[in-house]
């Protein structure tokens, strides 16, 4: 049995990238493992958020977790801000981090470059908070998309640094990557990842998009002029992205997809990609609609926060003692 932790920010409407890269792996791991899945709302406030929207999206994200197959009887589902040890250990991990290593993070550089002179300090210290999230549960595996590799490396570095200085407190976690869909790209700029905060909404498939919208976005997805369904990430990023999406939702290899569409052209392929994505999202959307306003969701999150707190406080207590922060 392994301990699994992962989180998603309620910083926008969830995308097909969040689903294929992260969410759908969560439910696959819940049998035989001890799983903690978190709505990381304290990460979301590393950039400004509208309080009303943040509140709504936190609840919506929890409902999407369950709608995507997470079983609250098997996994612990909770909201980050309701387990205070995340912020407490987050501060301690910040004190163990170097400004230079934080400034080298690609996500920090990307997000900071869009904010002129007013770069929130929270963007810089995002990785030590993420490290705290993971280390509190003595996590073995973290299912995340490929874009989080660098943050996972710094998490491991911080854990190893801490253990060297203060004794063996933390388990060193490993990243868990699925197969296809670990980096779903923008439909309009396929060299950039699909992101919930992209201003161009035609570039992104949202999990709650209507079938018509999905069809339209895939039809308009940027490809090339060759009209040949062939996987080549470097030279044909648009069509390769669609092949990856199609492979991921239909459980087929790239080769099988290439063979099936040999000589068929992009129009027919895009139509089938859209149908497959719509079919994959339909049951999630139906379950989400039932759950989002159900008081049962609050019960699940209350129980989840209590269970997560019980586990997190054990680790936090060890950290406090190891560092001499205890009085008695
Ligand atoms: N395009 C993607 N392909 C595969 N996986 C992805 N993930 C995100 N985008 C893709 C995975 O989703 C999980 C949750 O991500 P997050 O909420 O922590 O934020 P993020 O990675 O920064 O995702 P976004 O959509 O780009 O959010 P914003 O725009 O708010 O920054 C992670 O496991 C991530 O790998």
C-alpha cells in the first residue's frame, strides 16, 4: 500500500488537461492505496482571485473530483484551507528554500512575466507550499501532469535537505505520470499547455463545456496543411495533440489511431475526436450536476478535513520537535 496525494487549484473552470493529466488517474489509484486529494485554494490565491468566484469554484472542484470517479469512502477529499497544517508547514518549508532555486521555476517565470512590477510573493513561494501539502501525508506518489515535474523535483530536494539537517522526518515522494494526456496542449497554440487561466477560451476544452462547444473548438483546432493523421510532436504539434487526446479518451495507441485514419484527412478525424471527448465527459457532467448543490458534498468535505487533519498533525508535530519549535 502506498500513500498518494494530489491537489488541483480552484482557479478557474477545469480543463480536459486537468482531467487527463491528473483527475482521471486519481480514481485509478484509490483501490489498495491511502489517498488524499485536495482542493488547493491557498495555492489559488498566489494570484488575485474574486472571493465569490473562489468560494463557488472550491465547491465545484470538489464536486468534479467525485464526478470523475473519486469515491469519498475510499479516498480522503478535503479543502486545503480547512487543514491549518498546510499553511503552517508551508511557512517552515519556505524557510528551508533558497530564493535562487525558487526563481528558476518555469511556472514562476511564466506567471511572473505577465505581472509587470507587481509580482505577488506567493507566486515565488508556491513550491514550498506544494512541498508542504505533499510531505504532510508522508506521500509516496503524486499523480500530476508532466508540467509539475520541476515542482516535484524541488519538493524532493526540500524533503532531503530537511531530513539531512533535522533527522528523518519526511518520506521522499515520487511523481506518478500516466501515459497519454500528461500534457494536453492548447488547441490554438499547440506548443503551449492547455490551461484553465488562458484568456482564449477557444483554445481550451472545459470539463463542463456543452457538446456543441466541444465540437466547435475541436473543429477549429489548429493543425497543419498536410491533412495526414500522423504523430509528430515537433513538426505537427496540433494534430499530435489531437491524437494524444483521442488515444487517451479511447485507450488506443498512437499507432492504432494512425492506422485507423490513414488516408482519411483531418475533417473526419476531428469529428471522431469530438465525439469521443463528448462521450467521455458526459457522465462526469451528469454526476456533477446532481452533486454540486447537494448538502452531502459538505458532509464529505467536513469528514475529509477531519481525517486529513489527523494525519497532517502527526507529521507537523514531528517537524516542530525536530526543529526545536516546541516549548514543552
Ligand atoms: N494541459 C495539461 N495537461 C496535462 N495535465 C495538466 N494539468 C494542468 N494542465 C494540464 C495538471 O492538472 C493538475 C492541476 O493543476 P493546477 O490546478 O495545480 O494548476 P496548473 O497545473 O497550473 O493548471 P492550469 O490549468 O494551468 O491552471 P492555472 O491556469 O490556474 O495555472 C496538475 O496535476 C497539473 O499537472
